[in-house]
C-alpha cells in the first residue's frame, strides 16, 4: 500500500499503486545498512511499523492480486486478514503485539481497525465516512486519519481508548496523523493553502512544523521516544525519497540503487523500516535499516 499525496493529505488506495524549516546545513547523508524484507511468494511488500521487540508489520500483495497484512516476528511471517474486507493493511504495532490498520469493504469504504488478542475492532471517530488507524503506542493510544461525511478533506485523530480527539495543524487545509510514541507525541503531515504539504509533530499542546529543505512536500510517518521522525519527501521532479529527523537535523536516506525510497517507521533502538522500488522494477520491496 502506498499512501498517495493530495490536497486531502492522505488518500490510501491499492497496493503498488509558516513552518519552521530546517536549514540546509542541517542535512546530511549517514552510512546506513539496509536489509530486505519480503513476504514469501508476494508480489510486493511494504513495512510500516516496528516495535521495540523488532516485530514488523505492513501490507503486501499476493501474486493472485489479493491484498493482505503481514506480521514478521522472530523470523516468521504470519498473514492477517480482516473478515469484513477484501483488502487489509497494517501500519502500527505495539509492545503487546496489538496491530492497527484499515480494511476496504465491498463498497470501497475504508475502516480503521485494532487487532488485539485475535479480535478486530473498528476504529473511527463519530461521523467518519472513511477512517485509517496508523499508529499505536504501548498505552494503547491510537493515531489515525479520517474523513467526515460531506467533508472533502481529512483530519487527524487521537484515540485514548475512550475519547477521540481531532487533530488539525493550525493553518492547514487538511491534516493526516500517522505515528505515535509512548508519550503520546503524534507525527503528522498537513496541506498548506497552496496545495503543498509539510510535516509536523503534536505533543498534546504544541504543533511543531518542519520540512526537508528543498522538498516539494514532506510527510511525517513514524516517531519514537527520542523524537526521531521517519519522513518521506518528494523533490521537484516528484521523485520520492526517505529521510530521518534526528535532534533537529534532517538525514536523507535513500536505498542504494533504488528508483524510489520511502521511510515509514522507527523504533527506540533506531531501527528504521520502509520500502523501495528497485531501479527498472515495478514492485515495491520492504526494508529494515539502521545506522
């Protein structure tokens, strides 16, 4: 599953297809070791979530064109399918193995879900026409994105197990919430009035805006307890790249030889997960990486 960018901030479709900006001197390219993650016999694999135990989750497509969620734990892949949908994608996993994602039903509506103890629970703020659950922390707080009925734009949300809180970056025309750390700090991306998009974090009080210098658009996906943020960005030619925001610096992270790179998640040990498109290929491949 690749999250396409638009003026609605996040429109998730099928697999495969006044900001405080960091200065140029705060951009570097660190040495990174990449490891390929691919579900056996899959057509495409993407990794979005990783917990501190190293359990990874993401969506993948099979050779027959079907779409599923995978969990990779202790070197073993397992498949997860929401029984109410023909498409299931997973994006976040916490210490207890609870997983969040969304499924698509036969009417092509998107529904966020929590998968815990073998049970699926729908996650959607009241009045949501479409919902996506993207991040979960060890306290069970869930970050996601929803589109209310009659509203063409999206909004972020935070669910604490009882109450939904809408998250809208000030000055934005639309907001999407993705990752959440153990302290409840949320990674977001948001649309400016001119249609471009930038990243932000929200700590319960303050929205902090930022972007990759020189990027046409920047998207914040994963966040850890050290406030490291996994980023995606695209350049003036609309080529996608990965990046990491660490201690206020932007570290650009492209898989060697890739036509496109996406950095989607990070845990407290600094292990990054994402996906890339090998040069000359039409198939996305997952990865795990560390500096």
